[in-house]
């Protein structure tokens, strides 16, 4: 285990040297005396080289897409071109203040205006708000729009939101937080929405259906047009969780599938890394009949000037301070402009190709619950290993760390036993994918020949297995 920076502290060490102060000291006025520290802050005392070594060492312990393959299904941990970071750091972008007068930020408004247009074109929607700061925040905004739509029509009975049993956890959580009653629609034996079950759930109390397409099994909802018809005929709205848009972008559009509201994860699909606690963006797009409900302000154009448009008659109000996470928008803009329509489609096709290559090559060693053409991800299962050798999905995931791979998402979606949800993303090369296949094959072999080795994994990571429940419920995040 590495030492904490506090444990490296040696009294008297210092990483800086400042010249003697040459301004006279001033007595603080009485009213401010109460704010004075009683003692110096307990900062570690370390030399510059020790500080640098400490943080360099820590950085080598973190795993990210820059260090290796990160096939974390549903999370799209893909490599993003560094030029996007450069674009977002340009002084004219990073140095803006959101309170600046409109005439001084015309470039920024133009970027937002054009980004909105590009997102409309990619998804087949009419307008977007760029405000939401994450996918879940986009869902919250989108589900609020569904609520506002029904209320505006004086249709107060519509209190039920339908979500599939394979849905991402944020869908039911969002609906619940907004006071909707959750109704679960079953998946059929092919892993898709069971349309008969959906029909049986429809009534004049249904507010809408929240759906990811492809779904969390990586499978395209082939009956989406029928699903859309069923929900609309019942008076509900169709919400598209666009976190998986990388699986269809440039090829199919949620707007054409019948979706009324869409959220996108710019931080998964369009140029900003997902995870790491950094800011994201979950823009929400709508069809024309919902535009009047969008959050204010929208970005408009009047007499050749870009402007903030507060003229949204039935707006649900603001959902984020100022205009959203502008740096993420700048990266998305750079990413889409760099790829163009052709590149966007290529990225999508590669994501699908890579996932199918892995699925096909792993199917001799792991059960693939729905073993047919998938989109950007698929769900393998360790049921066979568990039954035959007592090795679980968790064990396989932990052993992958020893082989230098970030584990895939496990035990999700809930409808797959011992699920290993794998999303290679479009940026992995065939050589990397082959390396991953080899590691997974090797682990399947070890599970048979030496199951204890797999159950004890990881054996060469700085931390072995943690008590995950305690780590989640009672995390110790500070020193002493
Ligand atoms: C299918 C799906 N929906 C919603 C989300 C939520 O997005 P966020 O993590 O930005 O809140 C995710 C996150 O990865 C997702 O995979």
C-alpha cells in the first residue's frame, strides 16, 4: 500500500520558498477577529520531489481508457480524441463567464445553436435544451416534460410510467422521484419488450414509456414502431433514453422510431469521457408539440445575432444554473464536426462490429444469454462456471484485473443470471479485442482447472477484494 501524503510528512520539509514579505502587516479589525484560525491548518510537510512522486505513483494506480481496455457495459468508457480537450480549453471557450453580455459571447451562443441543430439532425427531433448535466438529469427533465404535457391538457389521471424489466436503474428512479407510479413491462424470451404484456398494461392512466434502444442487453427493439403505436394510442408519450445512441447514430434516429422525447449522454457518445466524476451533459430533445414546455432559456437567433430566448410560453423552468456544462458542449461540437455524418456512422458501425466480434468469440466459453446479432454491447453469463466450478461473475471480473483489463459491468441487467455486460466500444483495435478474448478464455480454463485462483483474484492489484457493502454504505473518504 502506498503511504498517504500525510504519512510522508516530515516536519520542516517544504515544497516552496517565498521571498520575505515586503508589505506591512495589518491588525485585523475586531469584527473579523472571530474568523481567525486558532492554529495553522494541518497540511503535510513534504518536499517538491516527494509531492511529485506521490501523485505520480497514485496516477499509476488508477485505471482508465488511457491505460487499457475498459469494457464496462452500459457505461461506454471509450477513448476520446485529445483534440476535443484542446478545443474545450481554448481561452475563448474556457475563459468565458456565464454572466457576460450576449454580444460578447456570440461565438459561444453560435456553438450551442449549431450543436442543437446537429443533435436534432442526428436524432430526428425538433429542438433541444442543452441544460441537463448528466443522463439521469436529462431523464428528470424529460419525465418532467411528460408530466407537464399531461397536466397542461388537464389530464391528471396519467400517473403511471412504464419501464422495461431490463431498464437502466436511472429510469425507474427518475420516474419514482417525480411521483409517477412504476409499472414494469416484461421482456420476452428474445430479450425485447413483450408487446402483448405492454398492451395489457395500457390504460388512460399511462403517462408514458421510458425505453432505451438498443436496450441494456444491447439488443435492438425490433418492434419499436408497434411499441410506439401502442403507447401513443393509449395517450402516453414515448421517452428515449439515448445513453446507448452510439449503437445507432448515423444509421437510425429515435425521432423516426416514434419517440417524443430524447436525452443524450454527450459524455458517453460525443467526445467527453464518462466517469471520473467530471461534468457531463444530458441534452433533451423534443418533437415540435413539446417545444413550448422546454426549460428556459433556449438559444435563438434574431436579426443575425445569437441570443438567449426566454419566450417559451409553458416552460417547465430552469433545470440547471446558467446554460449547462459548456465545456462538454464544446467537446461534442468538436467531435461531431471532426467526424461528420460519415464518421459518426463509421463510429457506430465499429462499436457494433467490435461487440459482435467479442460475442461470437466468447460464446464457446461463456453462455451468451441472447446469442444473436447485438448492437454496441452484449451480456455474457458465468452461470456455467458457477454451476460447474463455483466460480461467479464477480470472480471472473476480479480475475480480469490480473490480466490487465477493467472488469465489465456485472449482475446487470437484473434479468440475466451471473451477467457480464461487455461493451468494447468502437475505438478498440482487433489486437486489443483478441487480447481480451484470450484473457476470458484463459479465465474459463482456470475456472475449471484451478477455481481457487479465480476466486482469490485479483492477486496482483494494490487492493484485493473489499467489503463492497461497507465500502458503499460507510465509505471512509478522509484521513483520520
Ligand atoms: C442506459 C443508461 N441510461 C442512463 C444512464 C445515466 O447516465 P448518467 O450516468 O450520465 O446519469 C446511463 C449511464 O451510463 C445508461 O447507461
